[in-house]
């Protein structure tokens, strides 16, 4: 049910579980040839507004820049002629070296066809269109480094389907498709149109340190099977599935991670914004993410994942600015989430932060302007930070079980029990804990302000909570410090066994 991407895109709408792409004429931003990326617009506070511009299919002229590296050989598509009846002009690389790639072809690609090579490609005013295959491909076990020449603008474009068979070892599945490790660097710009499948793909480790990337993909925009390391760059992403994705390997727990230590990201996706097969760590990054049309989209299919940030094992965020408008959970881990600092503005049809095990917040500013449940996990430790939550169900929820309660309420996925689980006041007590030792927590909820199917402890911090039931717990609430206002009542220190 994927729609093929052919024209400039001005909106994203979720319809019948697939991404509907609406053509709207000419771009409203500067032309790619002006070396200015097409920008995803997103309000400073998430709302019903879908980004007005997401990356366009590559168009315009390539721009030549400068480079300082020594070149082994030059591949200039302006001087080459067709040499393959099926694929057009194929430029094969069979030896180690640094290759300058420039010029334009409407039917052809660059192929590294020998194993155990170390190849560097300098893209300098290259516009490579392959109507039936990848634009740059290496399906042998060779390492590939790509440098975007300073000031250059480059285009890689694939058709809507691939004719496989060029390489007998593997099938290509991305416009820029590398079987082994792939490194991207340089301050130039790269436009990628992955109309057939993924945009940029490495079946090994993918490392990006610099550059401006406009990526449009019918599958995942950026995919590194073993790992993804991003230390810088500017990214504008529109994808029918995930924006940035790594894979889990059941036989090797050391792979599948994503580590981002810098960069600016604007991502509009049909599925997850960032999806790590194992762990996700982020620092010094700025992110604007909208998934599946945002939090006003109503989808009841629990098989669809449209989360902002997602990881299988754990998420650690040390710093950064995050603006997430998601149809599914804003930040989600099947294991643990640790927030050490950062600024978060989140609107979601489901949970703001959801961890199957433990969610810990030590510092930062968190504003969840719309959610089903704001914070949800088996254990939640609030040590610091300034947290504001407006929830249609519970503000903070301690529970266990599968992530499905919001689906049951016809608003998407989320929740580990919530209203469908125990309601406090003598029900079964689970081995879960809401522990507040610092910070400021302000909650307005249509359900419970604080809801623990286990226990609650508070020794510091400030809590202001107002809900249908202000503080609901199945076990006990032990308060030894801090300040709490529940509704219009100030809660004194003590041990409480009845809901407040």
C-alpha cells in the first residue's frame, strides 16, 4: 500500500493505514541549486499543523564545489556513454582509491564490484539517476567512504522499482546502497530520492559526521543494519516508513544501536521517527519529528508503530531540543529510558514517555501538551527537571503489561494498563514504584493525576496535581519530604493507604 513518491510533497495524511502524498506545485523555499535545503516547517508547540514542506524529489542542477583530497581517478558522467543494455551507463570501480564523481546521467550508476576494497568517493556536482536500480551501490564486502565536496550539491535518484541481478551476491534495497560499512562526511549537500525502497542504506555500520541531507524514501530514509553513528550534519527527511532505523540481531546484542552526538533533524514519517534495534543515545541534537500526521490522527491498528523516538533496550538522552508531534508514543523503550537533560515539547495521541521497565528523569524541561498518559512505566524515578503534563487519561501511570491501552480507547497505541488495569483502593499491588525525590511536576489529567498500581514515595521536589482522582495507588503512598498539592489540598508528610 505504499504510494510512490514522484512530485513535490506538501502534506502528509494518514489514510487507511498508508501514507497519502499530496502534490502541491512548486516548492515555496529556495531552489536546491541555491544550496539551500527544503525545510520542514513545524510550529514551536506541536499542533494539528502538518509540516508544510517536506523534502522534494531531487530536482534542479548539481553544483560543483571544492575539495582538497588527492584523487586516484575521475568519473565524469558528462563524458561517459551507455555501456549496459539494462542499466545504461554503469561506472565500475574495481580497485582501492579515491574517486571524484561528477557530471549528470539520466540512466546509470556507480558500482563497486570487488570485495575487500577501501574506496573513497568524492561527490562534486554529481547528479546520478538510475531508473531501475541504485544510484551508488556496493554489494561486495568493501568499505565505502563518501565525501560531499565543500559547497557542492549532489543528487541521487532511483526509479520506482529495481531490476535485480546486476550483482549475484545480494539485492540492492536503497538508492545509496552499501553492503559493508559506509561513512559520509564533507560539508556539501546530498539530495536522495528513494522512490523504490530505502534512501541511504548500509548493511554494516553507518557513520555520518557532516553535510546537509534531503532524503525522501518510500521505505526508510536512513538505515544502518548494524549501527548508526551521527556526530553532525543537517537532515531533512520524509519517509513512508521510519526516518532513521537500525536492525536488531538476535545473535549479536552488540549491534543495532543508534548513537547521535550532534546534528539538526527535521523528520516527517509514516511510521517511527527514529527506531533503534537495540539502544538509542542522543546528545547535542535538535529534532523536530512528526509521525503519521501527528497526534490528531486516529488509528486503531495496534500493529502500526508511529513513535517519535523508539528503542528496543534503552534510550538515554543527555541533552538536546526535541519537538515531537506523534500519533504514537513520543518517546518509547521496551526496556529503560533515562533523561539526563534536554528540552522536550511533545504532543501525542498516546504516551509522552513510555518504558516497559524504568523511566528516570534527572533534569531538563518537559512539556507534554497533549497525551493519553504523560509518563508511563513499571518504575518511574523523578529526580529533577521541570515537567508539565496535560493528559486525557492519567498524567503519570505505574503499571505493567503490553503497550495497548490507548488502542482500546480508539486513539492509537499506548498504555500499560491504565484504566484497563487496576484502579487503586485495595486492588492487586504490583511491584512497581513512583519515586519522586526532586524537580517540579505539574499535572492536569482527565483520569488520575498520579496513578500507581504499586506504591508511591516522595522525599523531595514539588508536585501540583489535579485529576478526576488526584493521587490513586493500589499499595501505599509514603511522603517524607517535598511539597505536594493534590487538587486544592496540601498533602502533609505521612503514610497514606487511601487515595487522595
